[in-house]
């Protein structure tokens, strides 16, 4: 979703603003813009890539010591130059990430006062509102603060004004924003990666904070104007972690980083480590004590991780578990139960619906909350009683891969912890499960070696318009994840079904043009699945089966089989998702789509 960079420095900030936008490209966008103050306000906008905006800036020899920049993911108004940020009112310019829910009311009242709107965006209302405040409150910082108090919705904003060229104002509520304290100046951006080029010293703004950035000073206030102190952190994010290196795409890099990501995430149980509540935070013994059920809330790929965990939690820990899409849960009337552990899963920790679902659960009095998240300082992590930080490293590709498998690793640890607390895990079983978890990076590495064969399969897929994914039990969510990956990046329409449901509808779709992908591990459901595969073959459907080593499914005309190196018991979903990630990646390559930035999608969905 939209990305923001703001900079004020002793040197030219234009390269910093543009490089910041490049680092935010992964969030997903359809247009980009920059506004700087140098002998007046100059704004450049482009409906293309950041590279095009950079070319425009080059051609104009844009140079300034203060400015704001933005990548826009359209919400209000189509992607076009007129709707691209920054938006201007008089001599002030605003960039914004989020959605202002009451913008129509604000817009009407401003129009009644003579303000003319040039765009269809909600952001332009912020620009005019701040401008209108300047009539009675000449101080820009105060004008911004007062304007923000009238907004309903989510925002992270950056503001600069011609009349006040020695400071930039930024603020956040609901959308991410952090400050960077550099040698040459002060900065703000939607994430740390955008600022690593100038500093590692970062300050995470809290919801409602308004901050003023000057060349070598900053101050932060709360919405009522009272000063606020925020801790400074030294980011440990390595610049390499967000570089592509030898890989063609971030998604490919991230698929191949999975052994490392899993190894890092599971480091806490390396050697002689065992499962214990403390893995989830110091308050875990008290919060987990008496937990009788689990409710998982998440979106997208993270939701699929939750669905896999349901099978684990119920079969291994014997804890009833329900998994809900966050955007559904937040708006539905549900029955809260105080002995429920609410688990929110999110790669980014900023997904608006997941955050709102968590707040909704809090509002219902459910205080036992756990975040499984890849970003330690994110909004979601700051709101839960317990947390488990996956150590996947930054995930740039919109289609989530290494975040997913590390979420599964965290959920496996949660399952074992609850099983142990419930007296459902013998020492021998714990040792066996821990052994399997420790071996996981090696097992994943072996699966990655199947890439050349999967690549061949992908060639045959690229021409198809539809695909069906089948799975059973804990591999049904893996089939769902495979279908999601394929549609996200190759734009091939794909659906996943629990294989037993095939004859209740989807079988009607099966013909020679409908490839059917089956996740077929050698588990207790394999024989059932084989019957489902026969049903497909009998209708002329072409089958692509991911089986385990030693599975006796014979290859034949129209039935292609790829054997995984080993069967992996409870953790088998972690292995079986890998070939599906590779399949969608290679199908997208053949189709020539923008793998890391698929059309219409965003990495960090900070609006509902
Ligand atoms: C977006 C991303 C998905 C991700 C989902 C949930 O749709 O494109 O890859 O799974 O958001 O994001 P989260 O950060 O909460 O895991």
C-alpha cells in the first residue's frame, strides 16, 4: 500500500526521497510523486514506476533540502496523475497513507468555503483542511495537529509548506510511520528499509503522534498537544537483507531463503532447548494458564497458516481451535470466551483488518492475546499480551513465502507448548517433535532441489486459464495457499478444494483444459485422496501430483508425479507448500507478469 518518505537535510534530499520510494515499491503502488521546497514548491508526479519519477526529477535537475515523496496504491479515485500524491493546497503539500472515512463531509464543508478540489482523493481534503486551519492558527505544526483531530480513519502523513521551509510535519494513526535520525538531517518513512540509506537510528511513532522534523532536531506531541517521549532504536536490519543479490526476483530469493529463515526462527530450540511458555514472552505462564481454546485471526497467507495450525492444535494439543478471516470477525457478532487464546498472525504486523480484529477481541474482553509476526515493532505486536517474532527477515515480494513457513514453525511451537501445558506431550514425543523441527531447514533445502522439475511443469501451466488444487486434512490449507500463490502472481484463476468435496461441485469443471494439482503426502488420508484422483482421471482431467517418497501412485498418461524427498509427519505442510510456491513463481515467469509487484495487490494492506 501507499509508502511515504519525508526528509529535511543539509544536503540534497531528492536522491534520498527517490531511493526511499524504491525501497517502498514492494508495498505495491500504481503512481508516485514528490514535492520539494527550493525557491517555492515544486511537485512532480508519475503514473509509472519510481524509475520514471526519478527520470523526471533528473530532467528537471530537482534539488532541495526538504521534501516529501509518495507511492500511491489507489483507494479513492483511479490511478492517474491528477490523483497521485502529493496533494497541494495553497503553498502546502501533503502525502498520505490510509483512508479518511469522513472525507466527504470535510470536503463538502471546505467546498462551501471556496476550496476547489482537483482530485478524487481523500488526501486532498487533508491538504485543504490544514490550509484552512492556517487562517486562524498560523503555526503549521498546530494547524496540522488541529486538522488531524477532525479526521476519522487511518493515516500516516507528511506535510511541507512554502511559507515554513525549515521543517516538515509528520503524523500517524493506524498506518505505519517511523522517524529516522541521521547525520545529515531528519527523516520519516513507512518502514525502516526506506531509511537504511541514511540512518539506523529510528523512532517508532505511536498512534496519534504528531512530529516536527527540523535539520537537527525533532519533537513529538500527542493529539492534545502534550509533548511525548519516544525511545530511539538502532535498527539491526541489514541493507543486504533488502537487496536482490544473485536472484531475479525477491519472491525467488525469499523462497530460497526459507531454510535460513526457519533456522533463525527455530534458533530458540536449537541444541538442548525445549518448548516452554516463555518462548512467547515473559507473561506467557500466566496468560496461557487455563487456556481452553484458540481463536486465530488473520488475512491472506497468514490465515492459511492459521488453518494448518487448527489441525495441529486439535490433534496434538487437543485444544479446540477456530480460525477466522480478520475482516469477517471484526464485523460479526460473536460470543467471547475468557479462556480463549486469541492468536493474530501477520507478516507485516500492520494489516488493518487484523489489527482491528484484535482490537475488537480486546473490546469483547478477550485479554489473552498472542501475536505471531515478522516485524518486532509493528502495531499488532504492540497490542498483544504475548508475542512470537518470526525471524524470516524482510519479505519484499508481495506473495508471502518465507513469512508463511516461519509462521508455521511458530505455530508448531505453540501447539507443542499447549500440548505440554495440557499434559498431552510425553518427553519422548516432545523430543521427536523437536528433532523434526530442528531438521526442518535441511528438509526444506532438499525440497528446493526439485526446482528444475517444477519449472518443467510450470511451462505447461502458463497457457491455462484455470487450475484446481486439491488437498485433505492439514494439507487442504496448503492447497488453498498454492491456489492463492498461483492467482496472485500468474493471474491464472485457481481454486482449492478439500478433495472430498470434489464430487459435490467442482468435478463438473474438470476437462482436459483444467489442470488439477494434488497435494498428496503419504499420510493416513492418501488412499482417500487416490480415489479422488481417479475421479479426475476418469473425466479426462490432467493431474499434477506432489507425492511423498515411497508413495505408490503410478505415473501414467495425464497423471504426472513429483516425489518429495521424505515424508514429514505433522510438519509435512511446511514442506509441501514449497513446490507450490515454486510452481506459481515459474508459471508467472513464463507468463511474464510482474512477479514481485503483481497488479492491484499490495504487500502491506494498511486500509480495510
Ligand atoms: C496482503 C499480502 C499477502 C498477505 C496478506 C496478510 O494481501 O499480499 O501476502 O498474506 O496481506 O498480510 P499480513 O502482513 O497480515 O500477513
